[in-house]
C-alpha cells in the first residue's frame, strides 16, 4: 500500500511504537493521534508540529469518530498490559481493563470506521496485536487473551473486507522497549529487553508498503510452520511447566 499521501489516525500515538510511527509517517502523510494524557500529546505536538492531537479514550469511540470522515488509515495501537496473579482473586480483574481497551475498542473502532474507509480509493485498518497472541506469557494473562482476540478478529475482518477497498493488516511485535507495563518490567528487570520502538515502527511501515498483511517478528516466522506441539514447547520455555 502507498505509505505517502494518507490521512492516518494512530490511537495511543503520543508514546512508544505509536509515536515512532507518527514520526516516520509525518514526513509524507497527515497524522492524527489520540490518547488520554494531554501532556504526552502536547510533547508529541512539540516534536511534530504538523500533527493533529486530541485527548480521547478509545473506550469512548464518539470522541474519535469526529475525525472519521477524513481518515483513510486507522491504526488501532492504544493498549495497556497488566501483570495479574489470578490466585489473588477477582480484584486483579477490576479497574483499568485490557478487555475494554485492547480488544473491545479495536473491534468497535474497526467496525465504526468501515463505512468511512470504504468510501476512500485506498484505505487500511492496522491492528497491533502481539507475539503474545500466539505464545502467551502467563504473568500477563488477560493481555495475552485480548491480543489473541485481536489476532482472531483481524483475520475475520480481513476476510469480510476482501471485496472492499480496505486492506486489513495485523502487526505482531516482539518485545519492544517502551512504557508498556513499566511496573512489571522494573520488577522482573526487563526495562531494556527488546527491540527499540523506532525499529519496530520502521518494520511496520515496511510491511505496509509491501502489503504484508501479517507483520510478524522474526521469532514468529518459524511459528508459521510450527505445529501445536512446537508452540506448546515454546510456551513451556517461557512460562515453565504446569
Ligand atoms: N512494548 C511491547 O513489548 C509490545 C509488544 C507487542 C505489542 N505491543 C503493543 O503495541 C501497542 C503500543 O504499545 P507501546 O509498547 O508503544 O506502549 P506505550 O508507549 O505504553 O503505548 C500505549 C499507548 O496507548 C495509549 N492508551 C492506553 N490506553 C488508552 C485508552 N484507553 N485510550 C486512548 N489511548 C490509550 C497510551 O496513552 P495514554 O495512557 O495517555 O492514554 C499510550 O500512548 C500496544 O497495543 C501494545 O500492546 C507492545
């Protein structure tokens, strides 16, 4: 797909992978970003004065739909991750919730944008899932479940939109150095583990340009030909034996 001359909405675009995508795209595209923290959006606007910013929560699509008529590429990037000990009971499931932010908002925004995107000559929906959608990390169980949901939803969306002008991409990044779940990363000493977010963003742009509809990380290339047994082995390696 053409990665120039677009109007691109990146949810959660003020930090991490989203901000790095905005930096690359801002050279040749019009960029719209949203997030909940005004100060982060203002910082992004200082770096990239041409971008449009809006304080908006993806759980309230109305706030974002004001931009819908202009956009031809929607990037569902906003996400949170929490470490949850399921043995501690229902308390861990309360409060800010991956199901609403990572999964439900991706489903709602994708669906609400379809009529607007369909009217554009070339359009795309890009859903950021995770390598953890395929091989989960038990310490972040709800996160992994929501990303597996995004993976499955995106496949169905791609199939249903195959007779429209809307291309549907999924990105399955490896571990990326960012603010995501910093509390847990500090606890387990992985704040500097992973690829840099600018490298991740560059690989996403490259994948979009090449119409690679599932933009995966190199570790997952092998998983494409893996059996269920191979995937179980990897799960065991990451999480220990149950
Ligand atoms: N880092 C990794 O290792 C990794 C690996 C695979 C996939 N991913 C995925 O990549 C995406 C970007 O994550 P990142 O690593 O770049 O982390 P990040 O810097 O924490 O980015 C997440 C962004 O989402 C925004 N956000 C969270 N909840 C929101 C809501 N309800 N409404 C609007 N915006 C919201 C956050 O801003 P506010 O808090 O200001 O709203 C933040 O800017 C996520 O979907 C994540 O799951 C990350």
